[in-house]
């Protein structure tokens, strides 16, 4: 049976997430829970209900539609009791303004591929292709391997955006099958990494060395997060790792931002970063970029 997985976003005509013009799909589910994650809807492997309160007009149609009594109207807005919700979707069907919606849609490999193949002329013209992101794409090896095979069979190159935390041989095969890896390095210190993401980075660094040894093309992404991995000693450890990796074609510095913070509330999740967290100054980011360049690395700011 053809694999199906939850897809929480798809972006066509992107100029990030790899080279050229790209389509990026986002698979739902990740073994990491980074404090600064800007796609919290990609963390859980399960379906979730998003409630966009600003889109609610207070019509109340969702209240009788819910068989569990999880919704009521207060002060002109719907109020959701997530403890009662069973994700049946009846409220979504009743909510014509679209304030209630599933966080992701279950799609097959064929369904995803049918939307990708239409973009092939743009890929061919620009040297682009498909990027499979998440969440963590390698958590879905059967889906990724089947989609990569279809793309390769039709002359489409594939990148995988990964945290590198693979938990099985099949997951590693999915990363091996990609033409390019967008590889996140979130920190070198293991204790710090556990505190920031919930998991050890030992597997991540072991896999980084594996891909270096086999010469797998990589773009390394470096999120720079205040209070988590932004100190000069943190940066120096990253530089020491990357300067001896000839397969790293580019290093992208990703400064901290809060663009995804509103989505935590829509999902009923607390936002983990402190309210007063501030990104590095432009000068500090430029200085970090220059230190990476001084180590012989090709660097850009932003991904």
C-alpha cells in the first residue's frame, strides 16, 4: 500500500531550502522539541486542531456541531476545551470563517507528487527541485524513499531538511537517497543540546561525520538562539566542526525570530522562549559570518 503521511504545509516557488526554484513540503512529526521552533505544528506526530481566534466571528455554529461539548461562546469568541476534543472535525465543517482547522492533511505519495511534477519546468530552468522538510523528514523513511524514487524517475532532484537525528537504518537510507542535505547543527555541547531540544546530539554529530566521510553534499544551517547557543565559545565549537568538512557547500546562519510564536496559541501550546529573548545584533551576526568565512566556509545569512 502506498505510504500516506500528514503534511502541514507546502510552499511552491520558493527560493530558499536549497538551490534554485523549489517546492518544499513539510511532514508532521519530529523527535526534537526545540525551544525556538517556528513550526510547532510540525512537532507532534498526531493530528491537531488549530484555532485562529482572530478569524472567529462568534457565530456559534461550532457549539452544537461538537458532539463532546468542547466549544462555547464567550465574549463574542469561541472557547475551546482541548481536554474534551476528540478531533472528529465536526466543528471544522461548521466553521465557515475557517477559524477552526486541522493542522495537517493526510496525503499519499502520489497526491504529493502530482502537485510537484507540475513545477518541473521551473526546477529545470533554475537548477531547483523538491525539498522534503518537517518536522523531521527522516522520521518517515518509507514515504521519503517512495517520493524520492518518483522524483528521480522523472528527473527531479531532491533535498531533505533534517536535524540529523535518525532512529533507524531506514531513516538513514532516506537521507542517503537525497541529492542534498540541509543539515541543522543546533549546538555542540551535549548537555546544552538536551536542554534546548530534548535529545542528545551524539547521533546527530555521528551522522554528520558519516555524511562527511561519504561526501554527501550539504548545506549546514546554524540557528543562532539567544541564551541557547549564541555565545562565542558555542560558535567556535561549530567552526571547528565545519572547517574540516569539505562536503559542506554552504553554511546558512539563521538568526532567532518569533514569526512562529502565534502558532503556539493556535495549537494550545505554551511558547517556550522567554518574552525578553532578543536576537543577535546585525553586527554580531556579521562577525559570526566572517569568522566562518575566515575558516574557509561559504556563508550566507538566512536560509
